[in-house]
């Protein structure tokens, strides 16, 4: 079925469609095999997926609306939070909340910082956030909802934020400083200790967007990789977002927002004493929601344990080595050096946008960046060596054809 920008007019059918017909219709829409892999990232191997799927389906009809109150659900959710925060060099009172994704996690931090500022910086007129240029677009999105402003600052030559630039951009209306660990754009960790020191000196809320790295960076360090400190071991870091549905390998939608201290978490909640319904307080922005992701996250984290996460992290490193060697062996292509994930590469000869289009025409769903132009390989442990080999072979064929003077139609590179 070809996509269309035209408005679809389809009334509810008069008669029911059989289950077999529904399966046939939906089966025809499914993207084949490895070509859709990057639309489904990030996933663990099949056994990990099956564990999460079992728990998800068992509790998918339970309403996460009640996760702060129903004992069986509250216990599971709080165990997920406890396991996650344990990876971040927490303080004794560090805690967190389960959310639907990185956007909600970052939104929650922004909202908490705004509420904190109302109590601690009452002279602020229109609150703003200062962050490196590579801060995730969810901050601009959240700012639209919260009537805030995002001020972005220039990067260093390696695509990392610069503490001095952050300091220079702070003004009387600044309530939060944010940075990435790592950014999606360059997959490098901003200098969190220096930036957090700037935030602390200015008396501001410091948030680290660890949506990508939150559930992989701790294990990279355990495997001997030296990374810039970015979590609660850094003085001044007040909140951290970390996506369970990225390198936590949990079923979507699932993320976490962590608070350095429980008292900071109180700025997150919206508590209403409704005259008809009584006390009204939710764990996050969402109200009615499936409890499936909560239980799936609990199942996956327990199934893997630290041993499993270390094993899957090593698998990622092996794939990273494979793609680095394979991409760099193709004329004109160059893999970027990254601190964490995802992988990015660019072309110094063939137009990168043309390579993007060539891969799309071969059936691959691929992602990319537009400044500078680069293609993204969001690898996960579910990616087989065979699929990796096919992607590299198709990439070579597409690139060599363009360099030889073949058709070089440029595609519309996009992240989302």
C-alpha cells in the first residue's frame, strides 16, 4: 500500500472483518525481515524479546493508572525504578518514575525544574533552558507545552557541548541547564562535570538526557571503556532520563526519569484534591495506560541481570567493530568515532543523501542527520551478522554505483 497525503475517508464498516482477513491484510503491510530492523530498534535477541512479550501480553489490559496505589503493580514498578537507579551511582534517597519514553522523561524534568523555580527563583518571568545545540528536539517540544524557551549553544570540534558557552548563555530567566550523555546527533557525551559545575554555580537545575546511554554506558564502563562521568556521581546533577526501550531492550513504550533526591521528585507530581473524585495523583503525564510495559520491563531486567547486559553490550561492541571496518573499507565513506551509540557515517565523495535514497530503494529503512549529512546505524543485539553483512554489501553496491556515474537521486534524510 502506497502512502498518501490525501485525507482518508473510511466509514466504520457495516459488517465485521474476519480475524483471518485481518491477519492477511496486516501481514501484507509488514516490512520484510532485516529491512525493517532499524524501525524496530532497539531490541534484544529473540529470547529477550519473548520474555518481554510474555509479561507485556499478560498485563497489557491492566491499567497503569493505578501504579502508585495497587500493591502488586506498585511493587513491580518500584522494583524497575530501583534496578534502574542502582546503575547511576545513586544517593541513598535517589528515586525515579516510569514514563512512556524519552520525550515524557525529558518533559517531566522540564516540568519539575519549572515548578522548582517557582519556589526557588520567583523573579523568573518566562523560564528558559540552556543546552548544547545537540540537545534532543523533545526539549523544544516540551518547551512549547510548558511555555518555556530553549537556548542552544555552540559545540566544540567533536560535537560536544562547551561549558563556557553554556555559562555565557545563562540569563535571569534560566531555570535549567541540560546536556546529553550521549547526544543522538554525535553519540558523544557532553562534558557533564564542567557543565554541571556551571549550573551549580548559577544555582540552577541540572538535567542529563541519558535516554540513549542510561542502560548501556554503565556496562561499557564495566567492560573497561573510559567515559566522561555523567550520572549522580557528578555533583549538581539533579535529574537523569534513561530509556528502557533503547538499550534496556524492553518493550515500547518504556522510559525512566530519575531524581537525585526524593524531595526533587515532589516537583514532578501534579496532585489535585478533586471535590468529586478525591485525591488525584499520577505517576507521570499519562493517566490511563497499559501496565504491559511496566511488567515487561521488570521481566527483561530480571531475565538479563548484569551478566546478560554485559553480554549484550559486548555484542554491540562486536557489531560496532564490524561496521566500522566494513564502512571504512568502502571508498569515500567514513565512520565517526563515538563514545556510545548509535553509529554514524558520512560520505566524502558520493552525496550522502543519494546513498540514503539508494538504500531506501533497496528496501532498507534507514535514518540519518542533515547537519552535517550522515547516515545512522542504530545497531542492537537483535541484528544478526547476516543482516549486517547484507547491509554492508548493499551499501557498497549503492556507493560504488554512484561513484561510477550512476543515478544519484537524493533522498530526504530524516531522523523521525
